[in-house]
C-alpha cells in the first residue's frame, strides 16, 4: 500500500475537497449578495434623483403659473350715437 492511499489520507482528501466546494459555494453566494446590494443601492440612488427631478419640475411649473401675467381687458369702445359729422 502506498502512503497516498491510506484511509486517513483518503478521508483528508475528501474533507478538504468538500471544504473547497463549500468555499466556492459561499463565494458565489457572497457575489450574488454583493450584486443584489449594488443593484438596490443603484435603484435607491436613481429613485432619489427621479424624485428630486419631479419636485424641481413641479416647483418650476408652479412658478410659471404665478409669473403668468393676468390677461389684459380690452377697453369698451363707445358706440356711435349717429354720424360723426352731424
């Protein structure tokens, strides 16, 4: 029997192989969680920017309504009571 094939070595190889697989799985889950956190942060940043833009537009439209000049009334034109020369 070679020393690489002893039951202790086989058990150790099996254990460490599983540890590597578990580490890879953990790394994948960490990567997924990191990507999800980044997506959520991006969505929050974009939502805040959209809300700020909408508020700015709302205030600008209110200012435009206030600044709009009142319609001018036309003066009443006096009606002629007869021919101007008579």
